[in-house]
């Protein structure tokens, strides 16, 4: 269990329900975690895995908060691009 109750500035919710998981959601979640770690953003950005969000036809599904930007049928390249747009570009100094 974490020692502190950290509240991140940004959260990426990645659906890892069975359909999204199979269609790349799990790998994209891992990719985000690696990027966050490598960029030293662990205290600012958090990846939260969710259960099925009832959008299975659009798997894999994820959302970037607080922008409320949603990706559907996301490829790894699109996920990276959205990460840049919604996580990196709008960071508060
Ligand atoms: S498994 Fe992701 S929306 Fe259903």
C-alpha cells in the first residue's frame, strides 16, 4: 500500500476488460506506465486500469483526464500521440 495519498494532476483510464485487453489495451497501459516512469512523471500522472466500460465494440478504449479525451480502437501510435497531446503539452510548469 502507498504511504502517501498522492493526487495526480492527470489520470489515464485504460480499459482492461477482456475485449480491450485482447485488442491491445493491456499493452498500451504498460506502454503508458513505462513512458511515465522514463519521463519522471510518476507523481503527476497515473494510469488506472478499469474494468469493462461497456464500449467493447470500440476496443481498446481509454480516456485522458482532466481533458476528458477518449480514444477508441486505439493503436499504439495513436495512444502515444494522445499522450503527447493530453499529458505532455498541457503540463503545468
Ligand atoms: S472490455 Fe473495454 S469496453 Fe468492454
